[in-house]
C-alpha cells in the first residue's frame, strides 16, 4: 500500500456519508489517502497527535469535515502547516450554516480553505486536495484534467423533459 498523501478526517462516524464523497474522488484520481475519526471535542489528544505528525508523515493536504460546533478543521490547521480544507457537514438543527460559520471565520495566520456545505463540499474538498498534489505530480495533473474534461463533456447542451 502506498503511503497516504491526503488525510480525510471527520469529527464523527455520522460525518462519513458526507466525507465519503471526498474519498470517492481521491480513489477515482488514484491519490493515496487515509480516513480517520478525529474529534476536536471528544478525542482532543488524538487531534493533537494527528496535527503534530501530519507533515512528517508526508501528508500534503488534509480534508477535515465536521458539523455543528465544527472546530476540527481550524484546530488541525493550528497544529500543522499542511494545507487544511474544511468541509461543513450539514446538520439537522441549523442545516450546516452552524458548521460553515464555525469553519470559515478563521483568525489571520491559520487559514482553512472552506468548501460548500455537505456532499458537494466534500467532493470539492477531494478535488482541491488533488489539485494541490497535482502541482508537483504531472501524471496526477493529467488525470485531473481528464476528470474535469469528462465532467464538462457530460453536461447536455439543452434541457429536456424528464419523467418524474
Ligand atoms: C461533530 O458533531 C461531528 O463532526 C458531527 O458532525 C456532529 C454530531 O456528531 P454525532 O453526535 O453524530 O457523533 O463533532
């Protein structure tokens, strides 16, 4: 197994259906990744250790998803220089606006690249991580270009009536 280049982390098992979208993209693009549950509130020591070791373990990007009081992406960003991509997970109570606000408004000095709320944000998180790696990996850059071209080619020119 190749060493993981991207870490996909999430605050809870309940975030996995969302964060799986990031994993699917990285699988499609042939980017080695790892997945872990790392909760800012429930497993703070695990969070600390993960952030502290991320760079030396060779991670080039971290996609971090959490919902509600979503402190995971920001706390990991405070502990590592590895780029952190934040995914606000949709919540029942506040539809994920709580997660978005918890992730996006970082203080100067410790950025988190914040994606959209929910599954699209997680998929884009995977794509963003791949784009970061592609800067130094021409073969991956080619696969990413092909992926984007295939998506563009799949969009029809005009709408049609579809039976509901
Ligand atoms: C956050 O609380 C997690 O990221 C999750 O989105 C949310 C709810 O967690 P569970 O109660 O479902 O474990 O920390």
